[in-house]
C-alpha cells in the first residue's frame, strides 16, 4: 500500500564526481572538470554540459537499466557492506546474535548448489495449501502464509488526524506488475509488458509442477483478476491527495458491507482482535475486491493467490525461478544482465536486518565529525528557508507565521538512530531453506509493525537504514532524515568548497525541508496532523503556482510521444526547486567570496555544477518509460534542465540570455519557495 514517507529519490543507490575516470592519480574533491562536456554550451543544454563527460566515461553495462552517480555511490556502499558481511563468521558467532543472523542469511542466499538442488521444493507444501483453500478461508490464508500478496493489505502507521497515535490503514494490493496502467492502458509498451508477465506466470507454474494447460489457466485467471482490481484502483495522481486517502470506517461496517473480504478475520488471524476503526486509503476498490472474492470460481481465486505467492518466492529459489523473474525485468526496464549473486544475496540482510547491519556500518564508516558538520548545515538551511518564507509576495503574514512554526518544529535525524532496533525474536535457521527463513523474516517484520497498533508513535524510530544512500521527509512526524550512507563524497565532502557542498548535500537538505511545504506536505501542520493552516487566498495562490509548475513538466517529451507527468512528479519538482533556491541563499549567507575562482569556476558556477553532477547518469529507453509511469521523481536530465530554467541566479552565473535554449522568459517562470 502507499507509504506516507516522502523520499528524496526512489533510487536507493548513488555516487558522483569523485568517482570520475579522470587520469589524475590525485583524489578529486567536489566537481571534477572531466565530468563536463565542454563542447556543449551551458545555455544550450546544461545537463549535457555538466554531465556529458561523466556519461561518456560511465557507459551502461548490461547489469543496469540506469546507472548514475547515485548508483555509483550505492556500489561503493555495497562493497563496504559486502566486506562487513563476509568478514563475519556466523558459525563462531553466538547463536541468536545479529552477526549470526546476518551471516547465515547471506550464506543461504549464496549457496547456489543447495538452491538449485531444491528447485521448487521449498514452496510445494504452501502451494498445496493454496490449491485446497475454500473461499471462506482466504482471509486467514492471506494473514498467515508469508508471501501471499493478494487483494489487499493492512499497515500500522501514525494517524493523519492524530499523529501522536498509531492506527490501522487498509489499502488495495495484489497487482503483480505493481502499477495499474500496465493492465488498463492500451499502449504498445503496456501490451509488451503484460505479454511478458503472462509468460512469466506460466513459467513459474510449470517450474512448480503445473501442467502446461494448468499453467496457462493460472496465468489467464490471475491476469483477469488483476485487471479487474486495476480498473478501480486509484491512479498515481489520486494517491497524491492525502485528504482523499483518509477515509475512516468502522471494522463492523467494513465486514457488513463487504463480507467476502473478511477484513476482521484477516486481522484476528494476525492476533489483532482489538481493531475497531480502519482508515481506508482506496475506497473505490472495496466493492471490486469484495465482488471478486464472492463471485469468482474457487479455482480462479486459488490460481490468482498462487501466482502472487510464486512471484514473491521466485527471487529466493533456484536459478530457473530467478531467471524467469529476470526475463520479465528485461522487458520492463531494458536491463540485459542479471546482477551477480553476491549483490542479490546481500540485499536480503540489508533490508530484513537493516538496522543490525547498519550498526556495524556506522561503527566502521561514519565519523562523528560528519554528524556535527551536518547539524551546522541543517541550521543554515533552516534559517535560509525562513528568509524565503518572509520574502514571499503571494503569502499573507498569517500563513507565514504558521509556516515558521512548522519550520521551527522540524525534527532532524542525522547518520543513525540513537536507539537500535531489537532483532532478538527473529530466528535465522541455516538448517531450513532460504525461502523459509525469508518467510520468517516477513512475519517478524509484520508483527513488529502490528505491535504498534493503538500505541503512541515512536518519534525516535527511523524509516531508513543508516547505510541507505537516500534521505526523506516524513509529514506525520514533521522530520527530515539524512542517513550516514548519503553523508559522504561527493554529496558531503569536507575537502570540497562550500559552494560544492551546498550545491550537493545542501540541496538535499533544502529538498527535504521543502517537502514539508510541497503540495502534499503543506497539508500537515507542525505536529504532523492533516490540518488546513492556510488562509483560503494563500491556498489558492499556492495552487495556481503549483499548477504552473506541473504544466511546465507536462510539456516535456521524455521519449517518442511520451510526456513527463507533471502532476505525478509535482511534489518532487517543488522540492528540487526549493532545495536549489534555499541552499543557494544559505551559501551566500556564509559570506562566500563571489570573486574567488576555483578550477576555473566562480562559487555560483560550482554550486550549479555540483547539483547537476548529482543527477549524471545513463538510462535505457525501457527504463525511461517505466520510471515515467511509476517514479514520482522526474528523470535526472529534467531535474536539472527544467528546474534550473526557472532560476535567475543560474542564468547570471553562466551568462545565459534570451537567445539560449535554456533561457525561460521571466513572465513564464514559476517560483514557489
């Protein structure tokens, strides 16, 4: 279901200019001139000018559908984590220790001999349960069989109307392709992906012992049911409206109006017998899902559930299953080569025991001095954002005062949590199959979330692991978080100039702060409650500006006749622009010497080059189409070119005038924060 946390970038991997292919043996700090394409003028295509050298030096390999500076830093982090994990000796570690669990889980994923010998064996008993289930038993099956991802799901999070308390959310689920458009949009790419998905499901079924005829039936039944669910599922744009996502219903009403769904039984089977009210995020789906469960044949329901279950397990089974999943990925994203086993095996403890591995990571790779310097940067950015709020001509003093209250109430999390998560109750048993251990971890993490129901929100909890190359703003807790993984060169480099650091990590900080005031974040008050703290006139002025920015991005052609989705990416585009403008102000508040020339550039030029270098990358056409459909962030090229075309100091820094393609006339620019 839809997560409420807004992240800086969906890509959890990155890296930048210090990893350039420059011939120099000396370490490059900040912007590396080798990253540029100086055959292109900044005013013609700033992205190509700033990143063209990097893109040429880092062509896509078959392993990647997109490879950029984020991915580059992500690879460095992976190598660091790999060194940590392979340095563990789980046989010598105390049983039940984090070291034993991490080491054994990684070793299970690495043992290709055992996995290939087992084939489909780890899932056969569960498939037998699924293929004998009665209609009335489906809710209990969904609750107790890890890996079943059918129809709907529930999740415990802070209440949007009472952010100090946790509540239960209900959301539509069960689309194997993830996005509704693959099922309901009649396009060439969508048809190609759907055909590949059908082949994928048939392959999984045959690998699991189904006859060819039964495999075709399973795929047809599953896709038909998924298509029906997709028809009434919320669109990506609709999911951006938190007010529309907040629909409290009593559990009694849910079970009375939609008895076939069995939500009450689903919760009780998980040990949750005290839930009285559920916040429904996707009301249109209720009747559809209830009708499917009530009216489809039991065989069709079993096939649909089995298809989702096999797909959940595929990554953790033999090479035949993994390769089948990869064939689908090739069609969706254009990737040409499966990642090596060690990367896939490492991803499992990195996600399922994330903080346990994170504790090891920060002890070795995150110096305390970085946390101290980040606190100073955040303070400077908060001050600058306050200055921007004060200078707004479209906002009243009344709303400005409320905006300052929210800004002053930000919680700042840097590096790693003050208290680490307890994994004592998670058992990793190397005598069991890899998939059994994965299932155990799935249920452990579900129970961890469910245990919060009806309790106060733990505002010290982190929603990213420390080793993550990413950052986030959470509207329910009004917090900004910068994990240790992103607090290293090139984003944060103590040896780089202030201009370069403010253009990189400074913009990241400003970006996350601005999320508190984007089209979604502005709907939450300083305490994290969904509350309208705006005057009617100010809200209308904001909406007019936001609509203008959405129209700018809507006009961008990303590939062929496919346009960017300015409404879907609006929050991130607002945050990109806000981050750039606020960090630029913070830089100049430091008293930077505008006449200083470093590497042949002024501070302002280095600032914008550092920002552009963050988004350097190469990407396949298939991945352009996939991300345009599913990613709330604009593509890297447009996070640079489209955003900068609204910013006057950028034009001045590179002497860009009305005759240059990058120039946008003042009357057409949109400035929000």
